[in-house]
C-alpha cells in the first residue's frame, strides 16, 4: 500500500500561483480563484488515486502559506499579529 504525507499544491503548470497573482492584481475574482483551487484539488486527488495511493491525504491544501494556516487554525498566532475586529 502506498501513502503520501503531502503533495505539491501549486499545480503541474503552477496554476494556483498564477491564479493567486491574478486575484491579487484585481484581474480575477475570488470565485475564479476558488474554482482553480477546487479543480486543482480534484486533479491532485485523482492523480494520487490513479497512481495507486491507498490513503490519500486530506486537509493539505493551502492557498499560500500552509504554516501560517496551521498556526491560525490552532490559535497560535501571537497577539501582536492578530487581525483586529475594528
């Protein structure tokens, strides 16, 4: 049985990178970015399945910084960097 801990998430042709840059530049919408991300996740999962990976990892996707995402998820962002509600 094959298993992977993680998998490159930018896409074989860096689709996510280009979609993020387009969004940041105001040339595309959040919905456009979400569609690219959704399609890329499906592609990656299917590629792993087709390669015979038995346990396909989940919750490995990040739009940009997986370490920052995990830090925020577990509530470990220092107060001096917290987003203000105001």
